[in-house]
């Protein structure tokens, strides 16, 4: 009982479900309100201690049982009162299905509720809601929406989801003078899938390491960073124009002389310059052709240019951008917060859970396309009317299951256990976290749970469903790392 109540309370705190319009989930005696004893009755039904008939209004999808998402909806009604006109009329109980539902599931107009929010989770673990998503169509603001078209479930109960329509933009007026505009690049075929029978793990874990190593420290090299990979995505060095590539490797510099191993030795080189990121890894290059090998295509890193002084000129270090020799007014590329630190690649894994019946995922994996969007930042509404640089495009990975984000060595806080004692490897911290569970380096971990759809009630515009995403972002807020949380929840 305590475990179930913990699940219910946690799910509600993370953004629980709202009840379907016209039905007050959890109002077992049909008196127009939900009470604590009715919540207890629902929990007992879910545990198998009482029959489903003890609370017909708790069985929202009419499958003959009560699930966690239905208990969460009842908790919301306990706290916020039943919706208007909400005395329940129990729906007829359909025959539960263990195989595919006959025919295509059809279209679901998924209108975003106020629970559809954009939030930031800071290093301290504090979750800061930045605003609720609204929609924009033809320059006019209103509810944001997407139209999901689900096909016929296969023999495993899994149906493909296409996105056939939606708002021109989703937006959040996050803080003063910061408007986050998201343009969904729709229509999208094979955007995701929904599993009607459960049994699959649709959780998404995104993890990165802020500090894989420091160039020139403990023998850590550029090649070490470039071979820290997740598939084709590998580590990258912060401040490539601000650190010594030869001589005093890893030290911060402006000129080659700053890197001499001894004064006047002339062996110093400031700035990594262009180097091969694939093929002849780590070697100097001026084009992709320089990096090719018989076994692999080559890629040469991007040429840096002057941000101050001789603006726009190609450069390797700040001194090469000075308007006059020794003027000190040049800047090559952007300023790095931790020059020489290797940031690891983003890794994608799962938790190993059964995400349950009705769970869905929109993600660019296994032949799916996810939700491709163009993200931009503007000064004021409407979105898309300002002469700004084009937004950057990416494909979001949303789930109705568990989304977890992890930043290791958050904000470059490395070499310490959670009690701030020093460490060089994870096992040094076992005295804090337990044998085999120690972690050397501060971590930021944030997890959010979505809400599953109902295949039996797929076309209901007010049915359940909440997509979530938690993603780590380095150097996002005044140089500190954080996690961004997206919730796209139906009403």
C-alpha cells in the first residue's frame, strides 16, 4: 500500500493527469466529489484487494481494472475538485484485448493543456518552470495542438504514429525578452509508435559527461578525447583556440610564445588549429581530403574565425586576430569557460522498465523520425517575423514513459565524491554511495514521467496522454549546466 501511494504522489508532483471532461475519475459514489477514502478504495482495487465494481468511476478506460494513471487522475480531482458537469456515468466495459485492436486506431487531435510546460532543472536540483506552451496559427495565438494518426496495431499490439497536422508554432514566453519558438516540421510519417498491450521499454535516458579529461593533465590527449565516442558522435574539446597544442600542452594561451616549454624555446603552439575528427584522428588538416584513409571517410574540424580585431579572418589563436602585432585586441572564436576540457558525447540508453499499455514514443530511432522541429529564440510575438538567424533544427525524442537526464561532472565539478571528499575513480566514493555504486564527480540527475495513451479510447480529444523529454545542456545558464524538461500533455 505505501509503495502504491508513493507512486501516486510522485506521479502527481511530476505533473499528474487531468480527468477527462464530463467524467469525474475517482468519484466512486457519484456524489460529485472525490474523497480520501475513495482514493484508498481505488488503490485497493489496483492491488487486487477489492473488485473493480467497488469504484466504477475509477476505471476510466473501462478495461476492468484500475491503473496508476487513473489513480493519479483521481488524486488531481481530490485536490482540485471535479470538472464542471462531472458526475460520472460509468462507461460500458469493453472486452479487454491482448492482441491487436481491429482496424486503424484513427486520428487523435492532441491539444496541449496548461501542464504542457518548458522547465529548467539547475545544478541544485531545483526545477524552475519557465512557462506553459501555447500555439500560433497564421500569426494568431491560441491552443497548441498536433494531430496523431495511428495505424492498425500489429500482432504485438504496436501501431505506427504519423503526425498529419498541427500548430504552425509552439511557443513559451520564458522570461523577459526571451521567447522560445518551436516550429514543428510536419507532416511526419512514422514519427513514433504506440504499444497497446504493453511489455516494451519506452524509457529514454540521455547522459553526458562534462569532464572526460583535461588536455595535458595525467597524459590526457586530443586523441583520447576524439576516441571517447557513442556511435559516430565523439568527445570535443572546449576552447580549441585558447589552449596550447604543443610545448606546455593544455595551458591557456594567446600566442605561441605563451606555450614554450622554456622561455624562448620556440616549441610552443597556441591553438589546436584544424584537426581530423574522423579518419586520421587528431592529425592537422585543411580539408576533409587530408583526413581520408583507405578504410574511412575523413572529416576536418571547422575553421575558426576572428570574433574581434580582424573580424572574420581565419585564425588559430587570439594573437592572429590582433589588428596590429601585440595590440591584444584580437579574439579567435568564442570564449570557452573550461579551455582544454573534453566534453563527452551524448549517450542514449533505457531503464529496462515495462512502460505499460498505451505507452508511446516519438523518437528518431529504428526507422522512426521522431518530432523534427526548428527551435529559435525571438524578442516578441508572433514567432517567425523577426529578421534573426534561422533556428537550429533537430528531432526531439519524446516518451510517455520515463525520461531521465544525467550530467556527470556537472559544471566541470570533477574529482569529488558526493560528500566533497577527493577521488580519482568511482570506487573511491563507495564509502558514500555503497560498494560498487560510488561516483567520482558531482552529478545532476533529473527524471520525469509521462502519461500513457489509451488505445481503446485513442480518438477521444480529451483522453489521456503526456509526452515528456529531459535533456542535459552544458553551459546553459551563466556557464552552469542544467537539464531542460519538456512536457507536451493533452487536456
